[in-house]
C-alpha cells in the first residue's frame, strides 16, 4: 500500500508541476528562459529539493545548482515566483504577501510528492519563503539551506526603526511605490520583509539540517539577522546551525549563485550542497 501511495503522490506532484509549466507561455507574457523547471528521474526518489529564486530573478538563477542536485539523485522543482520572469517590467511591483506564501506552499506540496526527504534551498528573498516553509510546514521540510537570506536590509542602508516604518507605509500602500537603483520595488520588498517579520515562532520540527551561506561582501542584507533567525530555528529543532561565510577574496557579493565563468564555480556549489545535506568535515 505504501508503494502505491508513493507512486500516486509522485504522479500527482508531476502533474501539478507540469500544469504550472504549461501555463507559462510567451503568450502569457512569460520569458522562455524563466519558465519553471522540473528535473525528474521519472519516479519518486529518496530525496527531493525545492529551489526558490531571489526577488527580480527567475528559475534560471538556480539552473546550475539544480543540475548538481539532480546528478546526485534528487528530483528538483524550481518554480517561477509570482510576478517574476515576465515581459511586463512592472509585474513584480504588484505581488502580494498572500501570493508569495501561496506560491511557496504549493511548491512544497509538489516537492513532498517527488521524494521521501523533501528540503528547501532559498536565496535572498527566496530564503524568507524557505524559512517560512520550514516553520509553517515543519512536518515536511527536512533540510534547509539559506543563501544570502534577506530577513532585513543591511543596517548601514537603513536602521531597524526606519525599516519597520517603511514596511508599514510601503507594504500597506500608504506611500506610493518607488523603485530603487537595484530595480527593487519598495512595496514588494516591504511585503517580503513583512513575511520575515511575521515568521512563526520557532518550535521543534522535523528538520535534520539547517545552514546559511553568506558573503562577507554582501551589502544588501543584515548579516546579523541572516544568522540569528536560522539560529533560533536550529535551537528549537535541537540541531546545529552550519554557517559558511564566503571570504572577501572570492569577490562574491549578495548573489552567491553568480558563479558563471568562475573556475571555482563547481567547488562552491558543491560546498552549498554539503551545507544543505549537513555533510560537513
């Protein structure tokens, strides 16, 4: 009976993923390179992973890491975030917090059908959603890797008191939206930060490993929050938090997956996977 249930779960997850992909046509305004990706071995595997891209990015940000996971035997699901990867330059400015949470929850539903041990990797704002899943769906998420997690902006950019005010004013539409020099909508960033602010209280869960990788040159995120938030989760789960601070000598900034053309790209991604698996020396 268990084998039948697993087969049915895999088939349902595969159908759900393919249904998402089939709606993402150029006619629907989706860039071909930004369509969701399913990397499947054709049957339920022992391990499956959900990869959540960053804000203003698309599934293509995760391509190389996804391939590495797949080659290790994982089934991999990389869903396109709402308002992302489109030909409409303003689409990401209309995202709501409710849409982001629903997107993450539906994506995890797919991954739980793809493998026996589901886990999540999120980068930047995607790491907020990954953390929300680990807290809200602690029964399902077994492994969690947070790359450059954006729980709060760098303190030198805005003090915490100012951030709280901006989240309130922009997140609720009390101030007209503004786009920063990085192309970030302050309204949408505020909605991501509101999710980070309202993360469920840490509690014992089914997590088996949790890790953070962040660059010492990251000028976007609050590096204290980047480790403090997962630290509370690891403490509640009764497991260690593994932290990898990438040295300045690597020259990596906020996007710790911007590795194209680097001679050490394979090595760095392998380090990320070891962090995810809790397989550290």
